[in-house]
C-alpha cells in the first residue's frame, strides 16, 4: 500500500551524536511539542551549534592575540650563577668561586611598523565575522533539519492513520466477500482476493509504523536529546500558503544569506593579509627600556638602566617574503573564486526552492482532487459489487488507489512545508 518512504535528509547534515540525556526543560509537564519548541531544544542541545561556537571563540581569541601587538611587552628576569675556577689577580693566580646575581625587567613597544599590525588586526576582525556567519549558517541548518524531521514525523504518523483505515476497509471487504460466498453469490476467488488485500494492507501498516519509529529517532538526533516514550508533536502539517516573489527572495538572500556574508568577509580578510605580506619588507621601529640590579656575593647589587630605539630592516630571508606575498595572492584569488561560487549557489538555491514551493502548492490541490475522485470511485465500486454488477478486483483496485491518493496528499503537505522552510533557509531568514 505504502509505495514510498517519506524522505528526511534534504540537505547534508553532520550528526555528531546525542550528547545530552534525559528530558529537556521544554518537555517538563508537557506531552506534546510545537515546532517552535523543537527548534529551541535543537539550538540548545545539538552539538553542531557548540562546534560552531567553539570556532567563533577561537577567532575572537585570535583577534585578541593580534591586538596585543599594540600593547607594550614587559618581561621580568632574574638569574643566579656560581662561577668557579682559577682566577688571576695581577701576578697572583688562585682557585676559588664567587656568586653572581641579577634581577630586573625589560619593556618594548612598537612605535611604527608601516601597517603590519593594522593589517593583521583587520584580517583577524574579518575572520571573526566569518566565524560569526559560520555560526549563523550552522544554526540555520539545524533549524531547517528540525523543520524537516518535525514534518517528517507528522507525515509518518498520518500515513499510519491512512494505512490503519485501509486495513479496516480491507477487513470489511473480506467479511462482505465471505458473506457473499456463503450465500453463493460470488466465487471463492473473491474471498481469496480479499484475504490478499488484507495481508497487503497489514504489511503496509507495519512499514508505516516502523517509519514512525525511524522518524522519531531522526528527530531525536537533530534535537540532541532523548524524548519521553509517550510524547507527541502538535500536528500542524496543514499548510498556510505564502507568496514570496522571486526578486524579493533573491534580494533578501543577498542581504541575509550567512554563507555569502561569510565569503565576503573572507575576501576582506585575505586582502588585509595580502597587505600585511607586502609590509613585511618594510622596517620596524621599536622603543626599548630596561632596569637591572647586578652584583656578586658578597658585594651588594648595583642598579643599571637602559633606554633606546631599535630599527630592524629585513635584508634577505631566503625569498621567504616573496613566497609569503605569492601565498597571500593565491589565498585572495581562492577567496574571490569561492565568493563567486557562493553567489552562483545562492541564485540557484533560491530559484530552485521557489519553483519547488510553487510545485508543492499545485500538487496539494491536485492530490486533494485525486483523493475526492478516488473516494468516489471506491464508493461506486463497492456499490456495484454489492449489487452484483461489479467485481471484487474492482473494489481492491479502488481501495489501493484511494490509499495511495491519501498518502500522496500527505506527501504533498510535507513537500510544501519542507519547501517553504528550505526557501527561508536559502534566503537566510529561517528561524
């Protein structure tokens, strides 16, 4: 009866495993969940979110490391050494030892490095933006997968209801066929055919029930938690039609799509890194200062200090500077190409989801009409069979057609909800 399995993974998704056990707060005191509650649970417990947050934290730490070049570098030092051997004092040589002690601190501050630090900080700042958009992208993927698994579960439950009705209808037909055969009005073939029909319906029901179990596991995997045994989802599979013009969808995606914003920030970061690579051939000017105490036992420690400026100019580093510039150019070229690919993907994705949404809307109406026609065909087939002018095979075919039509209608509702969520994801506005 059930000739297809409702799909779940419409986009690639990396599942890192269920790291959270027990019942989340959103389920406390409740035996059903809304879509919004499921999204909230997924955003809290799905490990992909934490992985992306770790990347953002790392990029922020790298920015902090880059900005530290603006600050003075202060280091404390202390040493103690024992010196032994033969020491010559004028004409006299004698063996002995003495202890040296020193303590102090040194400080240095970059005065001017011809933009090296500025470029490095700018690149690190852009990489923070990249990581932030990567986190947004991961979040939206998790939200989309939550939508998919949520509607997949609802659709699977509805298919079970349809197959259960089909089993009941097949059993009614079997009882009727047995009664007619006992009365001598139909051949035994009708009874056998009805028994086969019941068996097929029960097989389809078994598959449908198993699909619900699979859909539940998939939902738990996306949410990152184990759900209570007897909980249910609030059934809102029925659709509310929306109309988003193609131009508006593309315009919104160009402003909001996190992958595009991340690729743009990556281009800017590589431009800054290229500037930094160019400036490596320029000198650095640093201020230095120090204060020390030195002495040898048993003499007291004597203080000393120093203040100065240092100028360092790279003369030759084995072509490392040229290689660094070439590498930065190549990275920039790659980032710009990646940005173009993301742009092309954006246009393709938005248009595909727009057309898929339109198709799904049309399929809902067609499937609804198909259900009505199939129900009427079954009514007529049963009526003709009861009057002796129709065959049992006609009734069986009509029941199969009606069951498939009902499932096609459920599939069309699922397709529309998933297409709408996918379009929102393509636009960068899914929540």
